[in-house]
């Protein structure tokens, strides 16, 4: 059973940077798919931020500011965020599909952006960007 544990959130001023980390354990899917989603204050729904899959495909909501990566040896998924805006404020969750995907490609992004009941979540880490 996959377990995900985020860290690295905090409070920064506009234009600042943060690097979020997610310790991934118990995740043995050959076609692995991992992602970051966030929920802003007062928002009912979470939004996808970035995905990374075993085929090397990545998707990022803002590639000019965000970078997703994985250290395979340490089983750590990272999200580096630069030039942060107040709109980036929210709780950031590391997620993974509970059931191994049959195919990757665009299916990883679809899974991460899809029904939350099909995803394993970490506890989240809070990011606050103030002006």
C-alpha cells in the first residue's frame, strides 16, 4: 500500500521559492505515476499542478515556474516552485493512482486530475505566499 508524506511547505513573500518533497513508500507499480495537486483557500476542488510517470513524461501547470522531479534511489518526489504568487497559496498534496495504470502517456495526467477516490493522498503541506 502506497504511503506518501509531504514536506517543505511554508510561508514566503511574493516572488519567493519553495521546494516541496514527498517521501514515497510501498509503491511498486511498474507503470508508476505520481503527481502534485493543490487546494486553495475556500476552493471546493483541487487542481493539478504537475505529474511525472515512469515513461519520463511530465506535465506542469506552469513550466516557467514549477519543476517536478523524482529521485529514484531515495524514492522522493519533488516540486520546485519559483517566483511564487499569492494565487499559489494552498495545501499541496502528493498523489498516486491506487490501481496501477494500464498505460501511461496522457493517462497519468488524466488519473492525477481525475476522481480523488482513485488516488492515494499524502497529508498535504501548506504553502502561503504573501504580498
